[in-house]
C-alpha cells in the first residue's frame, strides 16, 4: 500500500505531532505510540462535555468515555469493575444506625498532573445536589444521607453524607440499609465522575468547552478542538500513574492520540476509509451506505433513545390524550428504517442496554414491550376526538441532520393525516442547547440518555420530587421546584415513584413496579420515544477495542499494526 508523502505531512500537522519511525520492531525512546485517525462521532465543539448537565446527544457519551472515569465502571456484559476506586469497605451497624461505604481511591492524576482526590468526588456530587443546579442524575444519589433534603433546600450541602476523610479516602453515609451493589452500579454513571472545583467554579458555563480548562481524569485529555476542522484527544500521561520517574506510559493507555478530522464530510471520510487513505476507524457512515458495512460493523446499545419531547406547558400538548395520540400514530418500525444505521424501534421509554434486577439481565427483554412499534392511526383519532382536538398547527424542532430530517418529514406527514399542520425547524450548534433549556418549542427532538444502568435512572426524573430540577426560593417559607424538563407533572406518577424509592432492598419487586411506572408514563406520554440509539464500530485496522455498558468504545488498549508507516511514507 503506497502512501503519498504530501498527504502524510498534512495529516501529521492536523494531528499536531510527528511520530518517529522505529521500524516494525520495538519502540525506541522517541516513540510515543500510534495516532489513530478516525471518525468517532460528530464535532464535539457542538456539545457541552460537562458531565453533570443534561446529556441531550448520544454522541456526547462517546467523548466523555475518553475523558472521565467514575468510581466504578461497567462493561458491555454488565460486569462491574473498579474505576477510580482501588477498593471499598461496607460497614453496617443497625443498633447504632451506621450504614456506610468507604472508598480507597487509586493513586492517579488529572491531565495536568494534579492528584485526583476524594474531594473531587465530594465536589462533583454536591454540585449535582445543589438546589440551584439541574441534573437528572440527582436521584442516583438520593440514598445518601440528607441528599433529598439538600436538593430541596432544607439542608445545606455541608449536611450531605459524603466526606473526604483523607486525600484518597471517601466516606459515604446512608440513612438506612440499602442495596449497596446497586449503589455501586449507580456510580458507573457518566454523570457521577469527579470534577475539579478550581476550573468549574471559575467558569461554570464554559470550562468544558476548552482544552485549557477541561481537565480530565480518564485515559485521554482534550488537546485541540477547532470547529469544523479537528478535535484531538491525547493519552493522559498521568492516568493511573502516580507521577514517578521511570513510569511505563503505555501500561494503561497504548495509543498516543485519537485525531478526528472534521474538515471533510462523512461521505469523504467513509471513502477515505475504503481507500486505505489514513482513516482507521468509523463510528458512523452515511445512512445510505450502512448496508455495505453492516457485516463488519460491531453494534452496541447506547442506553439512549431518540425522543420527541412535548412541551406540556403549551396547548394542545397539556392534554395527555393529544400527546398519546401523536405518539401512537407513528410507526416506529418505519422510523427505524428511515433512520437506518442499525437503530432499533422504540418499544418503551427505557432503552435497550438498561439492566433489570440483575446487571446481566436487560430490563427491556425481561419486562417486554411497553409500546407497540406499529402505528395506530385509528386509536390516535379516537383519542383526539375524546380530547376535542381534531386540527391545529405546531412546530417540530430537530437538530440539523439527514436522519432527523427524514424522520421529521415522516412524522409531519402522519400528523398531517390527523389534521395537524406541522412545520419542521432545523437547529444547529448552540441553538439546540438554547432551545431545549429555554422551553421555546412545541415538540423538540433530542436524545434521552439513561443517567444510570438501571430503569430507575430513566423513569424517576419524570417524577417532580426526583427530577433533579432547580429549586427557586421565593421567600423564607416558600420555594418553587422545577419538574421534568418538558413541564410534565402528574401526582399519581409522583406517588408511584415515591413508593418504588423505598423498595431498594427488593430489586425483583422494584423492577416489576418500575415496569408499571413505565406503562403509566406511556399513557401520559410526556415524550414519544422513536428509536433506541446504537453505536456502530467499523474497523479492520485497529484491534484491542472493548466497550462500556453505556455503549461507547474504549480505546485504551487500541492497537494499530505497523503504525509507523502512516507517518513516514513507508510501504507495507
């Protein structure tokens, strides 16, 4: 395979480094490892990579998996592993009311060399539970002593049962006996990773957008990002290493750099991969070309759904019959075909990959379907007639994308058959974020990411007490808590989730009741899940890949055979 030297020089400049040739034998002292040129996901400059915030793009998880690591991690088989935790000890004394877990952290450092400490976890978790902070992950921490009182503003974050007893010792206290295994699974959430207070507090809205302030504790760090040009993630030379002389930097992370070229479109990148033209991995392909790669694609559930969100503060979406009618009218099998890329039609609000009572079982497979993937226009018309709504106009806001536009045009056509005039509005970049959080939409499309590995994490945030929304204090005796992001709130659903919250020591009963909650939510239809997102991984050049339960690819042991030739013009 003959390589063109001029192109090699351009790509090497994009990657921001030159890899020194060491032949095909062992590495010499100048060899930093391989630069993996690839298309992993869309341009991260369009995303907010702050782990504590609402994750509204399934692609964000792929980048966060490079940058951050929590106390525990879960592989794609549902097996829990140590992440930042070296070990933990559970102490229980019912007579004294003591229920706690003590974590000893591994000796590791942030991407700038500063040690990762127990205080970084304390800060990140308290931030999520601050009344003025909004995060759907709050409910994952509610078993911690005083967590709900802190979130509701009845106590301060200093009353939260999370303490840094030493630099590497974190103590977590609970109000009662809980299922500790499930709590440890919760800690695998991408929302619950440690954060640096010195950078987040200094620029709370912007710290996660710039390499200079986005310090990471995971295997890679963000080295360079330019809109529509490049994003590069370098191996963190401090990941799992204590910073001592003579360390083997290849011990935990093999490649030197992951380099993403956004100066070319996806069609051009796909052609480059096919032509052996310095693209070694595809995390996406044009929709109409998926068939030619399907046999070699590794497909993983991303634990997220592509969803239409109804603004329940606006007519006619304040009526559950209207919302349900619009939802069930859509044929999800047809939508999955339109979307392509191996996605699966949504059969519930809880996506594929989310676990049931045991981490090796899947909620969707054990509990069955909560939504029929087939459309039902006749029932939709009956519901609309019962609501007294048989016509109207509204706007459907989507992200600018070939797939989303095809799905939106189909939905608009179906809803047109019900008497609605639907205008499709395409958004890009920061406009997506602003529209979601301003509430200035009728129906809005974005991805619903499971905050944790079980169904509770998906369903609890629809209940107002567990939404994790901001709390505004009107005066000394009155406060106003935000509910679910669409404005949805239902007393019966809130009460059911409150009951389920007390079942955390009986997970078989708990997950059965969660399925009841999901079916109630399907009837109330604050959202219409359309398909379950998947991650595709296409490569015949890179080996050593593994996968997270959340669906993102793990590149720590990625190996590119004879990678030196790709920066020297050598022949293979």
